[in-house]
C-alpha cells in the first residue's frame, strides 16, 4: 500500500498560529513500533515527536493502533491539515 495522508478539514482551535509556526506543538514520546523502524528514507524517528496540540489525540490514537505516521499539521485553521501515514512494503 502506498503512503497516504489523512486529510483534516479546516476548523481547529488554532488562533494566531500560521503554517510553519511551531508554537502550538506538544512533544510526545515516539511509540516503540516507530522507533524499531529507525528511519524511512531521510525521516529518522527520534525518542520524541512534536505534533500540533489540537491533533495530538488523533495522532496518539493512530499510534495506539500501531499506525506509523510520517508527519502532520493541523493546518492552523487556514488550510486543510493532514496526518501522513506509512505502511511497510
């Protein structure tokens, strides 16, 4: 299965935060199932992963299902956001 993005429609609670701005992030422990992979191309999994605060619960729910995420952005209520998902070949 190819990589894909889960689209997040505009409508988060971000205010005064713009795409590329990292002030609304939380640092979470990267789950073991992703740490075991090590890296996907140039993406290297580290001990912690920063995600936008308003989608942290959604990302953690995917992690609980052992889904591998490759990046995310809530869109800061200006553009559609996404959660990147990867499935091993």
